[in-house]
C-alpha cells in the first residue's frame, strides 16, 4: 500500500512541477492589461502633464504582479520537482533490487 501512496504522491508532484512550468509561459495578466491600455491611451482624457506618470505607475504595478506570478511558478515547480525526485527514488528503491540509482 505504501507503494501506491508513493505513486499518488509522485503523480501530484509531477503535476505541481508541470503547473509551475506552465506558469512561466502563460500570457501574463500584466501583458494583457498593457495591451488593452494601448487602446485606452488613444481615448484617455487624462491631462498631458499627468499622463506619463499614470502610465508609469500602471506599468510598474503590472510588472510587479507579473513577477509574482513567475516567482510562484518557479517556487511551485521547484517543490514539485524535488518531491518527484524523492518519490521516484523511494519507489525505485522499494520496488526492485536492480534500481538504476544504485549504479550512480
């Protein structure tokens, strides 16, 4: 039964790793927002002297949120990868005497 639980943990860890990698390549909310702001800039009624500061502050906010998403992806992917390696080694050691990890 331990081996079954280990395979379940290995599957979950692999999903975490793939989810973390997927977060690195998704179009970010910041990129989508910047794209929509390009269209808004043509229609804005913000005074000219305040417009540059407003755009800079919005881009800074979006850049930070995009950075947090990427960092979360790295963190989730790293934890999943570590768990997957641990569980693979455990399953390999429990299930056979001729484990490829023994030759290392």
